[in-house]
C-alpha cells in the first residue's frame, strides 16, 4: 500500500471506529489540496464530520481546539505547513499551553495535520516543513511518518492521544509502496525513534523523506563494505533519544539528515543528546549535519536541484567520516 | 435578509444619559435580588483583589471589571451549566456570575494550589467547567474561534446547548474575530458573542481605533442576529440575552450582543483609571452615576421601599463569604514543584 493511501486508511479507521473524530480544514473535498489521502471520506462519513472550510486558517484551527475541549477529537488539516503559520496562536499559545495553564486535567485532544508539499518550482511560501519549530514547544507532541505503516499508525496514535499533536506528512513520500498491516488502536506514548536498518560502522538519523534518503545511501554503501545503521526519528517531541544513543555507542559515528535548515535544527538536538549522554570522546569522527541551504526555497529548477540534500552528498560525507575515523 | 444601515452608539456612550432606575415591573423580585447579590459579589471580590494588588500580596496582573457587573450577571442569567463559556483577560466577573466559588478565584490570584486552575493560571487563566466556564485566556481574541469550535461540538451533540464568547471592543479589531463570525454564520453554529464595549482598549478610546463606535455593524456584515443594549442596565442585558439565546438554542445559529459599559479601574491593576487621558478623567465620575448596582437598587426601591433590607443582607452575606474564602485561600499551599513538568502533557508516557 502506498503512503498516501495509508493515510486515508488511518482516517477511514478513525472515522469509522470513533464517532468523536471529525476532520476540519481547507480543501478536504478536493484532491488538489490533499492528494488522495482523504478521497471520498466526506461522501462516506458526511460533510458534518469531514468539513471543508472558509479560507480562515486561524479560526478553523481555533474551532478544532474548541471542539477538542468539548468532547471531540478533531483533526485540523492544513494542505501546506506554510499556511498553518497563520494559525500559530491557536497551536502554540492556546493548544500547547492549555493543560498547563489551567493546572492539568484540561486535555486538548486535537491533531494539527500539516502537509509538506515542495518542489515543482513552488518557492519560498509553499515548501517549508519547520519540524524543529514545532518540536521546540513544550505541550505539542510532534510526529513525522516516513513509511506507509507509520503514515497510518502515527495518524491513529496522534488522534487517539489526549494531547495536541502535530502530524506532518510529505507528498514526496505519497507514492512509496510497502506492506501495511490492518489498522488498529495505537498508543502514542509507546512510540519513539526506531532502528529501520541495523549496521555497525555509522549511525544515520533521519525523519520523513530524509529517512528514505538515508536508507538509499545505506543500501548503496553496503556494496562498498560500509555498514550503516539507520534510525528513523518518528516522534520529535517529546524526544526519547535512547535508541540513537545506544546506536552511536556501538558505531561511534553520527550523521543526521533533515529536510530543513540546519541552524538550531533537529541535527543539533540529536548530536547534543548523544554527546551529553555518552561524553565528548565517544565519537571517532566529527559528526555531520545535512539539510537545506540556509535560504528560502528557490523556484527555478536548477536551484531546487542544489537546494535539497542529495543522496550523493550524504554518501560523500559518510565516506569522508570513515576515512578520518580515529577508531 | 435585510441589512440595516449603520447606527452609532448614540446616547448609550454618554454617561449623563441612561441614569434612570432600572424598570423592574413584571420581574420576579426574588430573581432581581439574586442578580443584585451576584453584582455585589463581583464588585466586592474585585475591590478585595484591588486591595491585595495594592498591598503587593497579589502579584499577577489583574484586570478588574468593576463597573461592568451587569453584563456578566445579565448574560449568565440565561445560561445553563452545560453551556460552554469562554472569556479573556478581564473575566473575574464571568467566573463569579456563573456561580463558581469565590475561594477558587482568590486562591488562584494568590497562586495557590487550591485555585480554580491549580495555582497555574493566576487572574488571567480561569476555569470552572462544572459551572460552564471552559476557560479564559489573555491573548486578545483567542477564545473567540475556540467558542465557535465549542458551538460546532454542541451542534454535533444534537442538544440545544450553546457556546458563549465574552470579548471586549478591542478584540473586534483582531482578524480572528471576523474569521470567527464568518465561520459561525456560514456553518450555522449556536454561539452567542457578547461584546462588552467599555469604549477603551487598554488606554485608547474607540474613536481613535475604529471609524464607528458601535460594533453591531460587524454582525450585520455577517448576517448575524444582534442587539445593542445599555450594559449598565441589567434587565435590558438579561432580556436581550434571552431573545438572542432563543435564536441560538432553537434555530442553531449565532447571535451578537453588544453591551455598552465602562470600567472604573485601570486597564490592569488596582488604580482608578484617571491618568490616561483628559476624556477619561472627565468622564469617570459621570459614569459612576450610571452604576449598574445602584440603578437596580433604585428600581427595586420604587417597587418596594422595604427591599433596602435585602440589599444590606446581600452585602453582609457577600462580605462574610469573601472573608472566609480569603482566609482559606491564604492558608493554602503553593503548587508542588513536581507539577511543573507533570502537567505539560495530559497523557502519561509509558
């Protein structure tokens, strides 16, 4: 099953099994906005529960928060991460803080689903992912699926969670095809970073489409005798780094690739957690971060080609780390 | 639907007008005495909080609604505990009008664990869900769309409860107010927007902020039923509220109430707000002549001169209740330090 279809599978399971689940956002009745991830859901479950909205990101996100405070489990959908920024107050000031500022026992079981939709010369305001922005906020859980199985399961886990959860999927992954098990209830608090491929020479950490990129790199390097361990982050906040720490203790080398700007990013956080836990001498080679060039996304095709991290660049870095290793 | 022409506040903004006693004929005296008690309770609790702010015992920012009591009590008179109310930074009055306990408010502004928000909210983050108050927050306009979402939930529930969004005139200048009115109108959601127009956003008069002084024009723009009332006349507020609530409950669509009033204290803190401009300094004594509590008392005395005893009884009861609540609040502990990280998320990590 493809990644995009697996998201729809998750929606279908949730809407079918839990009457309190509703979906609200712009373009839900149109594949132009959400791909095939919500195809015909409004026909099956009704436009009362699958709600296409006015062009009002802030009010619609607030409405999701309000419905969550009154017994429902809304999934607020933004067809681009960039558009969700118009609703920042409701996500960051309201939902993330509600339980704390009212002294607990004030859960907000809302999902903010945002779609990364970049490339195709869409440019600076249609290309962002901003993972570490959201992961910086205490009170927001952030999940990022890289596989069809997780696209389904993490949507279910996010929706059944009593806390506000940011779920970010990526249209670059929608056609990835893999086996997906029957949907079932998943407890988000049991989920965390996962080793997708075991290896002994170097630890590669990614999320969303950079996990796919790292898996491709690992596959190619296997033929050259380099054994890569790939960890998929999956749950960015709260971050349980134990799987990564365990891996680096074994491999002594760490490379992080993210689909975002590098400064103050996911790579910085992951590398710091490892050093804090294992000490500065654990690494046998300097750690590496791969990500976007520090610029807004360009439109023209040749510039897009150099803007996003490429598997060849990652392979080059890994080989350099192997050569310079003190181990 | 007929769209009416824009009308301004007219005499409603003039403190020399609308000072006459509230007309109480046809009303149940017992109910009016109850409203009197609620207004006196709000007035006295906020005066006590003002004193605690002045003495330094209360340290959180407190925005007092002294002078605006009739709006909260008049609106609350039409509500049930299963309705869902939301407020903002100036919401002590809403909390108390809905019947939530005095001790929960006083302990909260004192930062104690027995406060309505466990000592994590202070004056600006109040909740009393069992009385219908889901939450109040100090980002201006933030709870307006949240109330619309509550109305969506209540509509899906299929019963006849409504959501209520208390907001001030300043909040109507936020974009989200207009998004929310459009969303509520186009989705036909049962929410009552109560705009307390006290003419000032912090220090700045509405004449410097908007091209018109009355806010019902925004309801007209969104085809929403609306009423404009003297917010210092509790009977007018209650009657208009009931007409609008009937629309929201039975027709499942939104409504807007604009209640014109005036706050006696500063935007924040205990001081009388006379130092922020000539107009305010000039008008405050006049607005005190339009006091919602005395006007109700005068109206009741016209009907029955013996009711003075009831007013005294209300004041004495309220003062006793506040004194006892304050004493308990003062002896309560601060929140335990372990709570800080424990309540960031509701769901426990396994």
